[in-house]
């Protein structure tokens, strides 16, 4: 966060044409946010709040907490999204997830993803692969991350370097859960996932692209939750748990993956043509799962288009892939809808043989969540807003 977005107490008071003591009163009454200057007793004040109060605009309302919406991490444009000003589509051509995460976290790759391995807790294997054998990978991570945090004292180092090291540990632990391992590997993340799936070299590269394109995509509900929890000063392990808890909710885009998967199974196993499968659903009043591309894109989501193009030389001659392409073309001609990133993710996961409980994209998205947690730590605490009470008023004393 750029320092010019914060100003001193004297500067803020001058902007508002009030005394410094009056400014202090404004901080709580008019919801002016501040941050403590490291190593000093003084605070700096959030310039946009000062400008808002000076211009007579009301304080923000309608939410319990105000998560900072200004970010330097990712930008979404109709032509695609960018990580710190670099095209994610371009990065997906050459970069690993580790390199992408290091860019998002603004750190050296060796710092976050070096040869150092975090300590393994004794209960990891028992919890992950015995007690929670049938659970989804996000649920296993939610249960295990607090234990992994306590097993690694460095997780409580909230300096920038410490956050990056912990971020690397978290992403690698999630990869271990995806692959059924009971310890962290230093092998490239996409290769860790590809090996048990017996992927070819081209399929491994497709997986690498998927993970890079998954890394971040704006202020979705999971990202907002991660930032809100990070603002309380917990370690990144617990901030990431918030994202895991929300992202698989049935109202989230990826929370609807189960329905998308069922539709994909029907599309690829039916003896009917893809067109007949789709028309039958529409006649029954259903939507076509997975064809809800992101609103910001006027056409197909560039992430989805990039991955489909990457699949063509690998699976172009296969019957199932041809059926998928036929379905995409039919729906586009029917109502102008395009396949979402989640739909293409489901196609890739199915073709690679990834178990349904292993949502591959979360491994990539976790690097973005950690970037937002780091940015939130640097921005300071969020302000608690006043609740807009609409319930019954207290009864008068009799």
C-alpha cells in the first residue's frame, strides 16, 4: 500500500480545518481509519477517509466490517486479468505457481519455496488419511492447518519475510493433501499433483497453466473473508481457513462445481447428442451448469479460452473433448452464454482423473489469498462499522 495514501495527524487536521484533538474525536465518530507507525507511538490517517469527511460525504454503512478494497495485487479487465501489472495469460505460458506466488507476495522465490521444509506433526497422517479419509481436501485443510500452525513456531512471524515463508509452507501442505502425502515436498507444485495422476508432460504443463490462472481474481467472497480474518492479526494459516470455509459454499461460483460435474458426466456419458442433452435440460426449466462466465468479460472468460486452446493439441482427437466443444458451440449459438472458468476446470479435472473432492484450482487460489493477507497486514486493522439496527425498539418502562 502506497504511503501517500496515509497522512500525518497534523496534515489530516489541516485538511479538515480542525484541531488535532478534534481529529482524534473524528476517528471514531466519522470512521476515519488510521494505522500505527512501526516503532513509534504516532498514527497516520487514511487519506480517502479525510477527503470523504472534508467533502461532506457520509461514512460507509451496511456492513459489520470494512475490508480495504484498494489493492495492488490483481486487476481484471475485459481482455484478461493482471498480477501486479503483468498479464496472467502471459505468465501462464511460462511461469510456475511458485514463481507466480513470489510475484504476488513480492518476495524472492527461494525465500518462500526454498529447500527448507516445515516440521511434520505426528497426527497429520492419522487425521488426514484415517479419521477424515472420505472428507474433501478443503475440509482436511481446515482441520489440520491450526495443528500445522502450532507445530511450526515460525508461522507466528508476521513480518513480510515470515509471512512469505509461511505462505510457501501452506501451499505445499495443501499440495501434500491433494496427493495423499504425509510430508511436504520441494518438487514443483504442478509436478507434485501431476505425478500421482500419471500425467504426460503436456498434461503436466496444462495443470501448471491452470494453477497460474487460478492464483487470484479480485475481491470474491473468499478473498474478502481472508482479508477480514487477517486484519485481526492471526497467522496466514487461519486467514486461509476463512477462504476455504467460504469458497465451497453452494452460492459461490466454485461451490456449484458439483452440479457442473454432474452435467459434464451426463454430457459425456449420454448416448444422445450434446445438443439433445442441453435442450432436455432447458425444456425442464434448468439452466446449463457451468455457462455463467464472469460478468466483466463481454465474451468468453480469457482464462477459460486459454485453457481450451491449450487442451486442443492434447485432446483434440478424443471423442469426449469433441463433445465438450460441440456443447460450448451450441450453447453460445443458442443464448450467447460462454463456459465459465469453473466449467473448464471441471473438464480438465475429469480428463486428468483428479478425484472430485480434490478441487485443483484452490491450490492456485491459495497463493492469491496469502497475497491479500499480506497486503491486509501491511494496511493495518479494518474498522468496525456501526450496525444498521432494524429490529424491535426497546419497550418503555412501565
